[in-house]
């Protein structure tokens, strides 16, 4: 455990957590919505500090990040807890657990994690599997040490975080993969128990900080597959970030509390074509198709990277991540 950052003390030994917009008011001996920040005797503690549930050397494309060191390996680290309660969560066994009901947690130091990350020729550390916002203190400690060892830091996140904690993270996180789960607040309230405007502000702040940003949208049958809302979303991404912001359109499969049928492949293909009208780089995920995964230069149309699953073949990029035909900068490789 470690004393949490970003909270206020209240009367009668209550505390108010200020890490995310829920701003939970937590009674003594109780936890916030995330299930891992607990009030002990009028002080807020991060219970999952110094703990992990899983680690793995993953392809960077699995995050998913397609324009950040393509074809490279990254050391992925996961914890427990989440500040959302998505009814379609693929990792609900860890995201909806506390330290009392998850029996596979392991104690580990930030030194050990950085040391493990250095064992193989990988680019850095990804904070993933569950929502890294809720293990803010441990992630930040690891990230600072990783930077000292010249490792990159990647955060896979829902973006539901208050501005001050995000500001504190930004100098230490090199790339963000942000889930934009829908483009209506009704969806966010009903199916994730959060709000979209906070996520949109986080995306804009990350973009303005010049950190690498890619966005994932999981398209769910009958819930967020409205064409007009999707057009509004891609227009917003293009207008508020850049036309070259990478978008991953991902196929939903029934999981956790949601039993809707899998997303129609035809819908994914249609949305892919729509998105390409507003964004230069759009990819399809969780679906086995012959198209929708290769990187094609937005300037000259040359195929730069071929992908099949997690098999990646870089075929037409120079050492700076530029198209070797026209010189257009496409991916981050330095």
C-alpha cells in the first residue's frame, strides 16, 4: 500500500478522491468505485501499489498501436481495478476486482519491473490489461525509473481522469492508446457509468502535449453502431486532433454482462470507409479480413507496412519512419 495522491480530507474521517471525475466520497474502511483506493483512518491509500496480476512481452500492435515502433515488442504490465464498470469489459475478472477477491496478485517493486523490461530487446513498458489510472502512484514510479533506463512508457487507458493527475503523467508517458467507447453521453452513462466529455478533454490534452496518440472505438451491435454518431465522432477526431490521428475500429464479441451478437462485418467495413473520408489512417481490429490492417502512405498511396494478425512486415519505411517513396512522416520509430 501507499498513501494516495489527489484527495481531500473531510469531516468524520471521510475523504474525497480527486484522481478521476467520480470524485468518490469514501467513508472510513471503505473503497471508491475503482475498488482499489481505500480510506484507512481518514487517509486514502492505493491498495494495489507494488502489486501486479500479469506481465508479458507483447507485440506493440496488441495495445493497439500501429504507428509507434511497428513490429517491436513491449513489456506489458497489468494490475487490478478500474474506475469504469463497462458491461462489455473483456478483462472484467481483473478490472472489477479488489485485492480481497483477486487471489493471483504478486508483490513486486518498480525496480524489478524495469529490470525485467530490460531483459529482452523491447522498446519499453505498457501499462495495460486493466485501467492504469487506478494504480496511478505505482505506474508513475515505474515510468520515472523506466525513463532513466531509456525505456518508453505506453498507457492503454479509458481517459477518464482529472486534469491535474493527467498533467502529472504527461511528462513521463510517451504514447497513449485511448478507448473512445462511443460518441454519446447516454451510452457512457448507461454502459460504462462515466461521462464522455471528460474523455474528449483527455484526448485533446494528450494531443496538445504532442504525445503519440491512437484511438480505439469498439463498435457494439445496436448500442453504438449508429452511422450518424460515428460520422460525428470521426469528424471530431479529425477536427480536434489531426487528420493523421490513428483510429482502430474494433469488432465486439459478447462478454461479461453484455450478450448482444457480434458486430456485423459489413458494418465494420462500412465504418472503415466512412472514417477514411476524415482520417488518413484507419484500421480494423478483432476481425480476420484481407484488408483494413496495412499502413498505406496518405501522401503517395504506397503500402508501407503489411500486417496479418500480429505478423508485421515493414516494407517501405526509412529509419526515421518516413515513406521511402515520397518522404512523408508516417510512424514513430525514434
